[in-house]
């Protein structure tokens, strides 16, 4: 616990430092309106990052996350437009669809022992291909009015000096639920301890009595569940469905989790760290926009974050292995 807290404090300092630099360069960054717009625009990323965190903690990775949320948004959009405009029913459809797709990934990883990167690369291609075939890449419009009204709701409304009243988007509740549920899972359940144990050392975790196959299946299904929540949040904000909206989005999700201190080798990471990582990632992107820096730098930043974090993880692992060897010799 202590180590985790020590890791998160520098992340918070980095977030504050970057925010100060951007505010100096463009004071409009620190306005309440911009902060709330930043929150609303990145709720989907934050919810998906929490699901990706649980997967990465086991030493796995899921590059099919963007394809899954694309499939879930299309399924949910079709349900809303052609079957029922009931919000609760749409939410149920979304989380079930996401959970089933995550379950498939988990079964392939746990039961067939296919490496996570290979499994999710395959399912990514299959899911995206099917979605683009069925939609022909076209947007889906005609979302019911009651769902649109829901997407416009705000909570904790704040009056401004100008007379305007602004508030937090209602979709923030999805993020709060996702964060609380993930924290409880990781910190207060046997399954959560198993997630960390598997990421630390799979063989040791099994010797300790953890059912690694069951935990891995659960982890990917749980990620799919959160992707379902993220899909409803995204659709209610955008009020339409674009099958091409999430191309390459999985890299942003992974980068945000890694920025929050999660090790790509597994066993290290937390909910609070991940949310801080999402905040840093979003602040950097927003700062690039406000300072009118070309958006292709976003892709460069993502690449640097992922490559750098893996390099650091590997260096730490080798250093630990050398120390273990020295102990054995003595």
C-alpha cells in the first residue's frame, strides 16, 4: 500500500505542473467551463481505462477494447432506434453485449492459453470487420428524444457571475460507479487480491490457491461490462453513433493507464493512479489544442508514453532479477 501511495504522489505533482504550464500559456484552460468540457469529453476514456487497468494488472492487455465499444455503441444505437427507447433497457443491452465480448476474450486467454495480445488482436479484427460490414461505416442517427434529453442532464449545477448555470454531466455518475466498483473489487475482494497476485507471478498465485483461469475470465468480462457503461455514456453525449469514432482509441486507453503508474508487466496499479493518468493524458491533449499545436503530436505523445513505460518496466524487472541472483549466490 505504501509503495502505491509513493508512486501516485509524483503523478499528482506532474498533473499540477502540466496544468500550471498550460494555464500560463493560455489562461482559458483553468476556467470552470473548460474543466467541465474536459470532463465531459473524456468520461468514456476514464471508464474504459478502469477496465483496462484490471486487465493490465494481471499482466495482460486488450487491444480489442476500441472494437468492443464500437460494437456496443452500434448495438445499443440500433436497439434505441428500432426496438425500444427505454433507457434502462438500453443500458442492460449495452452492458450485456460488452460483457459477452469480454467473456470471449477471457475464455480464449484462460482456457486456450492464447497470449492476450494475440487473442485481442484477433478479436479486434473480427469485431471491427463485422461492425463495418453491417453498418457500411455509416453513422446511425435518429436516437430517441428521451435518450437525448438524458444526455443533456447535469448535476451539481453551479451559477456563474455571467448569469449562466453550468453543472457536471450526468454521465459523471457512470464514472463514479465504475471507479467505486473497481476500487472495491481490487481492495476488498479475494478476486482483487488474485488479480494482483497473478500479475506479480502466475505460478506463485496458483500455489497460493488462486484460481487463475476463473480470475482471468472474470477480468476480461468485467472490462467488457465497463465498456458497456462507457458506450452508453458516449452515445448519450454524442447523440448519434459513428462506427469509425474509436479507431485507434485503445492506444489512448492503454497510455492513460500506464501514465497512472500501472506496470505493463502486471501486479502494479490502482484506481486513483489510473484516474490521475487519465487526467494527465486529457490535460496534455487539451493543452495541445489550446496552444494550437498540431494534433498529430497526440499520437507521438501516446507512442512515447507506451514505449517509455515498457522500457522502464523492463529495466526494473532486470534490476530485480540481478538482485535475486546475487542473493541466491550468497
